[in-house]
C-alpha cells in the first residue's frame, strides 16, 4: 500500500515525489547489494564497467563528467575495479599524462546485459512507457537535478 492509498495520511505533492524518489533509491540500494553478492559488482560499479565497455579509452575525468559524479567517487570505483582485475589503466603513448581506461578480459565478460540487475529493471520499464512519458520524466528529473545541484553549490 502506498501513502496516497492511505486516506488518513496524505503527503501532498512535494512529499509524494520525495517518497517515490526515496523508494527508488532504497530499491536500487537493495538490488545493488544483491548484485554485489551475485555478480561481484555493485550497481554503480557495473555502470562504470558498462560505460568503459561502451567507450574504451575514456579518461577518468570524462567518465566522471558523463556520469555527473565527483572525480573522487569515480576514482575510488576505478581503483576497486582495477584491484578486482576488471579494469586497466593505459598510458596514452602520445601524451604520457593522459590515462585511458579499458576493460580486462574479465571485465569484458561482465559487459553485457544481465538479468536481475538495476539496468535490466530500467530496460523493462522502457518497454512499458511511451516516448512522451520518457521525455517528460527526463525533463522533470533533469530539472530536479539542476535545482539540487544549485542548492548544493550555494554558499551557506
């Protein structure tokens, strides 16, 4: 039963949106923990593997920008994946300061769609929604991200 189904506990529009976002976040955490046990990769780690697989040679900085993550967060994930033998860093022969990312053979073995992952749930969702619904969701979530980023960057 969801909060709006409970007649005595109406949340209002803003809190209903937050409830849904927290529900999604909590569910993603739970699936990510199970993925860690079953696949040896958390959801965020799998996202990095899939992105590096899609864009071999990407730099850590470009990956952080692509995923809208702090470079330190990406670096920590890359270190774990490298330690697990799934990812390797290669020095660019034309610019020794530039380090390109690539998957190892073990990493490439994990770089494919897989059942019971967060991305599989998203793909299942995409089969059910219209293009207009998807675009509206992108706009709403994008605007929310911008507002929150602005708030996070605001000086206290």
